[in-house]
C-alpha cells in the first residue's frame, strides 16, 4: 500500500532581515530563539492581548511550549532546540522581576555571553533597575506603550540605553489608530531608542471578542492579521525609510528629517508560518528519533502499530524477523500503547498484520502534540 500525503504549503514569505534589524529579530527569523514565558501575571490593560486563557494570569514558566518548574528545565529546552538566545516575555516579566533576573543570569552562565537575551515589558520601571538588568546580562529590551502614551517611558528608556542595553519600542499596528501612530513616530524622535518594531495586529482566540467589538475583521483567510493593519504598518515604514533617504514623504509629499531609528514591520503570517515553523524545524532536527521523518512544515511523521503492554515484545520480535529492521528503529510508547516505527515499514506491512496500523504526525515539542492520525488498514 502506498500512502501519498500532500502537506499544506506555506504562502510566500516576502520578509527578509535587514542589516539594521535588532539582533533579537534576526535570531527569531532564524528560528533559534527560545521563547521564555516568565509569568502569566500582567496589568491586563490591552484589549488586543492574544494570550490564551491557559496562560493568562497563571504564574508559571514556559520554555517554548514546555511548562517548566525551574530553570534547569528551561536550560534543557534551550539545549533541545540548540538555541542561540532567548526572548523573555509574559504576561509581563516585570511582574516577576527577581525571577526574570535569575533567568537572565542562569542562561548567561550556562551558554556564555554570546547567548542573546531580549525582553518585552509594558511597565515604565524605576530607572535604577536598568543597571540591574544590564549587570545580569540583558542585551536588548523592547517597550510596549500602553495606550500609545510614550512620555511616561522616556526616563526608563534613557536609563536602559545608558546602561548599555540595546533599547527599542515594539507595538501592534491598530488600524483605527493611524493618527496616533503617526504622531508617535514624531514623538520618538526625542527618545533614546535604536529601533521600533511594528507588528501586524493579530486576531486570536484570546482577543477575538474584543477585536469584534472594535470592528476588526481578518484581512485574508490564511492569516490572523486584522484588516488594514499591514497597510498602515507598511506606510509607516515607508515614511521612516523616505526620511532616511531624503525622499518625499509618501503621506504628504514633504521632505522630513531622518528619524534616527530603524522601523521593522513583522507580519502575522511570518510570526506563525515563518518563525514558529523554523523553530519547530530546528528542534525537530535536534531531537528526531531514528524511525521518524521531519517534514518541510516542521512536523514529525512515523508509523505506529497498536499493541497491548503484554504483546508489544512479541510484535517487535516478529517485525524484526520479517523486515530485518534494526531494534533501534522500533520504540514502545506506553502512553499511547503503540509501537512506533518508520512510516515506510508501517505502509508495507499494514495489510499483512493483525493489528491496527497508523500514520502519525506530531509537533517536535517537549510534549509532542499529536496533530494527525490516519489508519492504514
């Protein structure tokens, strides 16, 4: 029996890194950044927050998709994906400041000074804390302005920059806030920042009701981006680029002085289908078993034979005898009560074996979330 599956193809990903991108962005695009979710606690003033209910206001750490009780487990996950750095997020990491600083120190001690760490926060914290984060080893910080109010962040931003932390701003592009966002670009001329990241506003399970109240719809059927968000973000980028090059402004045709910071636009498609896919591919390459295959989409596929605990050794011995398969290519999964083996072998014996045989597709995460099961007999 021959099984032909055509996995979903990704849309064209037009974004490419620019030499002026923040290092945190470049490593994210490589898929080599560990996502360290430090706490679910936050102030919850953002109606567009995409966080799901199983993490919102829950004081627990996650390293990528793995729930962690301590930093030893975080380090294990970083090694499993061959991470070159980590992005520290939440909730808000400032709601667990001591834990955040401990995490920065532990990761730097384990992987060395070249292990790049960036952090997100929406809290204009005390200026003396900037030195604490810098001394712990934080390389980069990104401030999220609540309600696009920038002034209360100015002193904290300056303190971080002076402490040697690469400092910038990261906000979603709300399509009904064009006037406020364009004014923010002008306000940021006086800020001690190196970059501003504009993210396409995403409509998710966590914020769907709020986004519906504001009248936002999905821009297409293949993206979680809100209609109008990408267009506004691209226009903002064009304004900053035009000023840098001394060209007429795309909005009003005037010549503007250079802004003094880099603007990056990150789409919803690229965050999900690009960065996430590459991180899955990276972890899959590092952890794949001999009997598994890694797909272009970053998932892992293999064959499986259902069996009881009592019968599994008999089945394994019989498979080895009939197929000449090395023992290391057979694995007994007690949780799922199945023998896992190469898909090509499962296909070849499916019609000749007196047990259910299946095609299985999982994500290469710590918990190996099962995505697809197709019965072959």
